C-alpha cells in the first residue's frame, strides 16, 4: 500500500507538475509578449521625447532668434528716433541760421546803401583838406584821392575793400602829423626859379633853404605864400634838415613857426624842439 501510494504520489506530482506547466506556459508567454510591448512602447516614447526635445530646441532657437531680431529692431527704432530728433534739432538750427543770414543780408544792404555815400564824402573831404594843407607832395597826395574815387565808383570792388582804401588814405594823411621830412624841389622865388631843399615839421611848419644855406623861408598859411626868414634862422633850419635826414642826433632847435614881418627879419623867431 505504501508503494502504491508512493507511485500514485509520484504520478500525482507529475500530473500536478504537468498541469502546472500547462498553466504556467500561457502566463509566461503572455508576460513575454507584454514586456516586448512595453519595450516597444518605451522606445517609441523615447523617440517621441527626443523628437519633442528637438522641436523644443528648434523652437527655443527660433524664439531666441526672434528675440534677438526684436531687440535689434528695438535698437534700430531707438537709433532712428534719436536720429530723427537730431535731424529735427539740426533743421531748427539751420532755420535759425537762415533767418539770421537773411537779417544780416538785409542789414548789409542797408549798410551798403548808407556807407557808400559816406565813403565818397570822406574821400571828397580828404581831397579838399589836401588842397588847403601845407603844399607838400600835393600832386602825389591828390593822385591818391583820384585813384580812391575810381575804386569807390567801381561796381566790381567790394564794399569792404572800398572802406579799407579810404581808411588807408586817412591813415597816411594822419601820419604826416608826426614826422620830419626833407626833399629837393623847385621854387619860384622873387621871379626866379630856385633849386631848394624843403623841410616839413609835421603839419606845423614848412621851410625851404637854398643848397648853399644862405637863404631860408617859411610857408605862411594865412597868405598861402612863401616868406623869407632872417639869416639867423639858417643854421637852425640846416641842422633840423640833418636831423630829418638822420645824419644828426635829435637836439633842441630854435626854429621860427610863422612868417616874420620884413621889419623884424633880423631878430624875431620862436623856438621849437
């Protein structure tokens, strides 16, 4: 009985094992198929995730590019606004300069209309003054006035140049007030033509003396004539001529300043340095 039971037990165990194998095999097969599906799903998910990541990265790159472009456009817009503002400021400044130039042109036209008659009047006055002045270099000085009048009547000469020439003429005449000058020339004296040396003492006095130093005279403004000076003046006039020629150092000289009456030719004179 025991052996039979053992045999039966063995058969039962084998049966049980067989049944278990039958039962386990479908489960194992099903489990294997499920794992494969899971693996496939996982791979697909990973691929999808990678594709999504690539799309996200691409979108990030595109977004960054768009952001950069937007910032660039903003900067350009800021620059354009700043430049437009600068142009507006420049336009305003140019408009102001234009207004000032137009005003200056108008003022210049008014000034030109006023200054030209004034310059011509000044030249005419200077010419009259030369005629009434001491008779030294009169022809040369009047020739300057003639040339000056030609400049003033020339339409091609700018107003500034006309003004400059008038001022030069006045300055040249003014310089005659402060210098000593000698020159040789001809003088009609007592019906004779004399070769003499002239001496100009600024615009104060005008003298002459013969080359031998024996005869001297002075221009009388009151009568517009030459008058003889006493012989006592000859030496002082001769020395004054040497001072003017810079062959003698300046010194105190006793010179007559006006014509001396004929009755006083021997003792009447006044001193000048």
